[in-house]
C-alpha cells in the first residue's frame, strides 16, 4: 500500500472487504429465512430479538481487532518487523483474555442480560438457548477477526474473504441439516453458527502461520513491551468503545421505534437491512482507506497520504450518489423483496425511511473516511467523538421531536442525515488541523 497508484491500491483492497460484508449480510438473511420457515414464528422472534445483543457484544471484539490492525499496519509500513511481531504477540494475548472474560460473563449473567432487553416470557427459553450457544463461541469470533485483522493490516483482504465465504456456505448447509434433518430447532441454528466460526477462526489462523512468515513471532519477540502495550491498548480500546457506542445508540433508537407499533417496527427492520447493504461499499472503502493511511504514516510518506485523502473523498462520492439514486427510485420495490405486496403500510413507511435517509449516503461515506483517517494517524479518540456527535444528535432529535403529533416517526428518519452532517463538519475541521500537523500539503 506504500507504492503504486493510490486510488487503485485502495479500491483493490476494498473490494474483497465489501464482498465479505455482503456475504455476512446474505448469511443473516438466509438464517432468518430458514429459522422462520422451518422452526416457527416464536423461534424467529427469539433469534431476532437476541441478534442486536450479539452484534453489540461482538462489536467489542471487532473494535479491539480493528484497533490492533492499525498498529500492525504502522509497523509494517515502517518495515519494523521486530515491533510488528511484538505487537502481534501482545495484542493476541490481550484480546484473547478479554474475549474469554466476555464469554464467561455473558454465560453467567445470561438471564439478567435477556431480562434487561425485555425478552417476552413465551420466547425466553428459545432466546436463552440461542444466546448461551453463541456466547460459548465468542473466543472463535475473536480468532477469525484477529487473523483477518493481521492479513488486512499487511494489505491482504482476499484470504479472509475466502474463509468467510466458506464459513457462510457451511453455516447455511448446517442450518438446513440440523434444523430440517435433526429437528434441533433454535439450538441447531446457533450450533451451526458456532461450528462455522470455529472452522473459519482456526483455518484462518493456520493460513496466517503458513503464509505470513514475517508475522511468525520469534522467541525474542515473545515479550510484553510496555510501550507497544500502551500503543495497542490506546488504539484497541478506543476503537472498541467507538464500535460499542455506535451499537448502543442503535439500541436506543430501536426502543423509540418500537413505541410506534408493529407496523413501524416491521418497516424499520426491513429498511435497515436494505440500508446496511446499501452503504457496505462506502463502509469498507473507509476500512481500506484506514489501512492505506496507517501503512503510509508508518513509512512517513505524507505526500502519498495527502493524495490518497483527496482521491478517496472523490471515490466515495462517486460510490454513494448512484446508490442513493437507485435506493430513492426503487425504494418500494426493494421493500417488496422482504414483505408481501399486500403490506402497503409497511412498504410506504419503509420507503419513506429509505428516501429520506438514503438520499444522503455520501455523508456517512465521508464519516467512514474520517473514522479510518483518525484511527490510522494515532488519533482514535476523535473517532469516538464523531460517533457521539452523530448518534447523539440522532437520539436527541428523535426523542425530542418524535412525540410531537404532526412530526412523529419522520423525525427519526430526518435525524440520521442531520447527525452525519454535523459529525462530518467537525471531522473536516479536525482533519485540516491534523494534516497541517503532519506537514501535509
């Protein structure tokens, strides 16, 4: 990532990331379909109601791995392979311990956690079964995401994609086998997920050991270096906090949406799925951009960083505007992919959401770039600030305006791009200051 055309390098790195994210979204859709069709509505409700909780918990681990990958990229860009190996050794130990503790806490307090998110009594048993099974596999979620972070920090986003694709296919096959052939119901769905995570985590780890020679930690680098440890904790913990704050804000918005009744809940659930897939390219371009900046920052190639920043904002604009147009024009048709044509109210509300919020995808695209930039140049705290500004605005406006009769649920939709805009303005101001400090033109 430190040589060659900046735009081509970032785009080539981003494409496998985006494909991987799409695979993950497709798996979630298939998983929902299989459980809903072959187990029943209560099982579907149990799996669906615990999904956001799982995302929140796994986001902690993913954030830790993302933060560590920035440190790896910086040392790799600087060709400081001794420090790279020390950081890999230390970060593996730190995040592994955190993952095990998180798994034990989640299993021990599963009843309290499920009661906290108000799981209804009639689906509590299924929800608990699903949650306990998934919680038992948290370590392997860490394993996959950790080694994916190692590969990506060195500029290889293809190998993690291959293992993710294999895991997705295996998961779907095991879902069908466990649920249809063995009638394992909700446990079968969760067990299929854990098995897939075990194989993808261990498989990617073995692949890293065999193919990434410079990451094989030598004995002399198996030490707990104080300075490197501080660097890892700084990047990893702040990235994890940012991911957690983001998902906490989403949970708060979900609670407000639920107050408007089942129709709005259904419309929001479908629209968010469409939304998530729609801005996957911008999100993963931001992640690729972060690796590019980190490697070149480590190599002190500031002119290259400057060119990469300018090119990336142009590319994100070119990515987001066509997607916004497609979502705006075909919003009702997209809704009908998930709900019956007879559900006119659901389609109308979901289309309203997509047309208001989806028209401004370029704003969240810029926000992803700011997140990646500040992580990569050693200022990860700013990513948390931008997340708080974005989601804080969204939550504040939604809870203030939504109860007003003449505004209602539309306030929730409008608050999203407003939050993005304010965060982008702050991000741009801070970026200009940081660029000046880095002696960039």
